[in-house]
């Protein structure tokens, strides 16, 4: 007999809760606000997309330091900061 202790599945019996998150670029002098945002069901997807956005921005930088002093700020739908990551 085999016992299953944990079952990991993305199928839900309840209605999925979607949350909108916003990705702002912030410096000491300027904010480039995300007014559209992206809807997510899973919190890990938000952080995965944030890390991917950072990777993309860093890859586009030509070594000029254009993003020095900037951060990527993730906000929830109420505007509360979730995480800020320096570029």
C-alpha cells in the first residue's frame, strides 16, 4: 500500500483568486509607473516575472550604467509595496 503525504496540483476546487500586480521602475528622482499591471493567481509567478524583467533589463544595458540607482518595485492592487529589487 502506498500513502501520499502531499499532493501538489494547480487545479483548484474553489474559484481561483486573481490579483493584479504592478511593476514600477523607481529612482531617487523619477518613477516610471506601471498603470496596467498583470493579473496573477500564484504568488511565485509574480516573483518569477520580476526576476525575468530584471534579467531582461540588465541584458539590454550596454554597460553605460543607465540603470544605476534604479529599482524594480512590485506593488499589489492596493498600491502597497510587495518587494523592491535594485537594478
